[in-house]
C-alpha cells in the first residue's frame, strides 16, 4: 500500500511543481500575509494547493487533508495528506531557484508528535529533482537511493538553519547563531525546510536544525531524511515538533544537540 501512496504523492507533486514553475514565469502576485507582513502568500500558493487537493480527493476521497493554505479536513480512512504547495514562498517571489512542493501521507492525527509517516515526496521544480521515501523502503532521488553523509566532528559539519518571520524571535535566533557558529564548519540558510531535510538525506548538508516549523514544513522531508539514515529528533531525543527539529547522521546529531541545547529557547 505504501508504494501506491508514494506513486500518488510523486505524480501529484510533479504536476504541482510544473504548475508552480509555469505560474512563476507568468509573474508573482502577493495574495496575502500570514504571521507578519514579511510572511507572504502568493496566488500561486493557493492555485497549486487547489490542484493538489483536487487530485488527492479524486484519487482517495476518504482521506483527510492538511494544507498550509486551505487548512484541515478530516477523513474517515485514518490517513491524512500533509501538503506544502510552495515551501520557500519568499524565494519563489524573488525568483530565487530554491522552492519546493512537499506532499506526505501520514497515519493518525496530523500532528508530528504522534503521526506515522507512510510516504512522502519533495519536488524542486527548478532543478527538476524528485526526492521520495516510503516507510521501510529507503530514500531516493529520482531512481537512485540516497543516504546521509558519513559522520564528521561538529566543527567539520555544514549546518543549515532557518529563521522566524516574527522580528523578536528572529533576533533571538540570530543572537544564538552568533554564539554557536564557531562550533561548526559553516552555516547555510536556504529558506526551504523541505529541501534542507532532503539535502541532509542526500549528503549535501551534514545537518539541519530549526525551531518554529509547521507540520507541512517537515512531513515529507523528515521521512525522507530518516529513510536515508538520518536521526531526526526534537529536544531530549523526542519527536521533532514546532519547538525544535534536528536532522543529521546519528552520531553527529547527538553531538550537535548537546551544543545547540546551550542556546535552547
């Protein structure tokens, strides 16, 4: 069954990615803002989610749905599709070639602390890359299996992170970064949580850590990273959540959590 779910996630994500790329070529129009004036929604976000929601409803009408733009709808099957139609909307608006379509299907309540992810797909429309994973079947980029980079010491690790749209929280995050940056090789801020997790899975990044992620930001990416051999946790070895997420090769993750815990909160 997971294979069928993955096929559906992949097909819909690829189609949605093609739509998002075409709409970007036609020009971007901001439709609204969310948490702050810098946290934008484009009409393309909404159109892309409408396409995804429609395709999934046609194929599996009894499943639930949780999307960034259109909210939640309960189903009767026990499965929920968790969707970010365009992760990296600010990049998308500015024409930066880093954004993604993220689709995952989970069993249980649509809460990262309790759900069981069954299949997920992250598509980078600009690069034409399709990252996929099904529970217990490994992670893939296109048709090739991928795995995390070998373990390194923290001071040799390339760490990706992100920042809140809330000015006060972003300032606090930057202050913490200024203190722990000397403990790692360098920092990357790509602006797309789904791709950050996939890049850890593919060995392009050694680690990724961020607080403030929503369920749709992480659903597919966490499964892909885990199936590629990453340890993905929250604080104290718990499940990743809105409070904190860390993804890295297991030995490195253990060391980085100790370093980052000094700046917890």
